[in-house]
């Protein structure tokens, strides 16, 4: 997780979810809706997704850079439209959403489209 996300997450974790209904979303690489990636089906999941991991931080001195490079190169690409539609659908659920108090990230659908 990038520094800004870690800081935000630490602050949010201090607040009970019945006081502030939060979720932290990291949508990955974003493209315009006209981009070729728009045809791919992406779902957003929680509470933890592969790319929220800090898998390479154990490497001395270079861990943060390697982790950022890994996430930047291999993070699932999606479109602004997909993210906007997800947010609209989830906000429509109000407090019934399953994402309150969770980290949310993209995942390609099993069929790969």
C-alpha cells in the first residue's frame, strides 16, 4: 500500500464503522471508457485483494520501490466508467453494502472478459 493509503487506513481504523461508514478503494490503473480495456469485465472485491498486499517490503532498502513497481506493472487495469458504475451501484445499497470497513480492489472476472 502506498504511504497515503497506509496513513488514511490507519486513521479510518481508529473510527468505529457505526460512526463513519467507510471503505478504502484502490481501483488500479484507469483508462477512458473508449480504451480497449473497456471490454474486460472487472469486479471489485473486499476485504483484501492481492494487490493491497505489501509483498516485497521485506527486501532491504528497495522493498518499497519494488512493491510500487510490482503493483504498477501488474495491477488490474479498468476504466473510469467501470469504477463509476461500481460506486453508483454500491452507494445505492446505502448502509446495506458489504464493503463498510473494508479495503476494496479490482479483480478480473473468472471468464477473463
